[in-house]
C-alpha cells in the first residue's frame, strides 16, 4: 500500500490536531479526577452521564487514531514495545510510590500490545482488500464483545473460574478485588484500534478531503505529535502542583465544593 514519507511536510495535520485535542481533554479529565479522589474537592458534574460519555468518546478516538498511525510507521514493533515498556514503567512507579493509585493495565499497556500485534499480523490483516470491510468487521467484533466484563459475548453468557480471573484482566475479565486506577482492556478496545488501522488506508492513500492534510492549529498539532510524553509527564506535574497548592499555598481549599 502506498504510504507517505515520514516527515513534517507530509504529515496528516488534522489527525495530529484531533489527537492533540483528545490528549488535552484527557489531561483536564485527570486534573478533575485528582481534585475529586485525591484532594477531596467536590465537583458535582464530574461523574455525570455527559462527562462519562465524552470521556469514553475521546478515549476511543485516541485509540482509533493510534490505529491510523500504524499505517505511517516503518517499525511498528519498536513503537509498540516502547509504548508497552512505558506502560510497565507507569505500573512500577505507581506501585512503589502511589500505592492507592496503581495502574495495572492502562492505555499505554493496551496500545503497546495492540501495536505489537498489528506488526505481527499486518500481512494477514491486509488480506482484507477493501478497508470498509475491515472497519465494519472491527465494529461488529467491538459490539459483540463490549460486555465481556459482564461475562457476555453477544447474546451468549459464559463463566470463568475464580482462580483464572486474576490472570485475565488484560482481556477485560476481572476478579472482584481487581482495581486499576487507569484501565483499558484489550477486549473490546483492540477492535477500535483495528478499525483505525483500516481507516488509515484511506488516510495514507490521500483519499480524504484536503483539509485533513493542512495545518490549522500548530500548538495543538505539536501536542498531538508528542502525546506519549504528555501522558507520561502530566500526572506527576498535576499531582505536584495540586499538592503544593492544597498543602502549602492554600490549605483552606481542601474539601471545598465546586
């Protein structure tokens, strides 16, 4: 398949911009999350249905765009491995320094493994010659597996041995005592990722409207090109700033209501 050269002149800027917006909204969401669950600030709207809906939409969009990005890389295995190792690093950091907020399988774990799997099975995936078929199949697989956490696939229910559940959390099946501060299971989310991989064919073959390939918001596009660094650094920075504000600058702000 025809691919664009990996340089700034040939970037799909709109994809960078959307990814930048998604990661900025994620940072804002985590800011509110820290305020509510760590610093006891009451934000009534935080757990509302509209906020949860928007959170899921932009998280899904970020995963979808990550799938698109695989069509531009010449070494997806390396990209996936770096992402996975960063995820493992986050797990180790939270385990040793944030005992109550450990991330066992977050978005970096999920994306890292997905990219690695794509690098292994790209030739097989490309046997679907019409990308729209791949998108539809991925969508159907997502639909039929979206309730796997409730032990359902489509209309069929299943059971899992309790001793086995503790090993299946990467696949969306968890035990009652499992808790991950950030949790993005492979199933069903890998199918959102694969839908992005197939949509990426249209992107790389210049089959999208011209505005996809033009730069509109340079600062947002810059953020979109460096999402891994933003993800790795934003929580330590947020936590450090909030800790300083609530315990040194304005200690009276704790337990307030917004």
